[in-house]
């Protein structure tokens, strides 16, 4: 297969994958009355425990104003708690409230259940190869120059 054909096949495969995962993500978010972008924030904060706004912005790969708008809504809805970092009064940290923890756990539970079904549909002898290949792809994407 030529490099051009490989490039096109990779591009189309990733486009399909992104669409499929986007539908999944919207479904997970809608279960809990939150938007997709709010879901991403909740998951990252839930996994970190406590996280700075700056680090959340970096992880999500969006601008600070986008994160701030999303965070403001989540704070107003009682899902997040915003604190001033005691070690650096200029830094703001975020953590989940009890309500936010419940939302995080529900999103994670649904995601885990979905991917357990996906893994079950992959032949046993291909699972390790697929996961390893995805890890290589993620590393390649981290190093790529885009947009």
C-alpha cells in the first residue's frame, strides 16, 4: 500500500472513530444533564482530585476563556468547587463537590461499561495489538504539527 493510501486510510479511519466516540461522549454527558465540554472537565478534575485551572486548560487543549465559562456554569450548578490555592493566591484550583463526584462516577461507569462491550467484540488475539497501536498513535499525534 502506498504512503498516500495509508495516509488516506488513517485519516478516514480516525474521522469515523472520532464521530463514533463523539456520539458516545454526548450520550454520557446527556445522562447527567451536562454538556460534552463540561463532561470532559468533570472527568479530568475527578481523575486529578484537585487541579489548577491552568493545568485543566492545558490538558483539554482549549483556551482559558472556554474553560472559565464551563467552570463557571459547573460551579453555579454545584458540581465544582473553586478555591484559591493556599500556596499561590493567584492560582485557582478546582475540585468536585459531592454532587460533582456523583456525576463523575456515573460518567465513568457508563464509559467503562461501553468500552467493556467494545473490547468484548474484538477477537482475543487482537486486543493487545489494538491497544498497543492506539498508544503509538497517541504518541504520534502528540508530536504532530496541526492547525
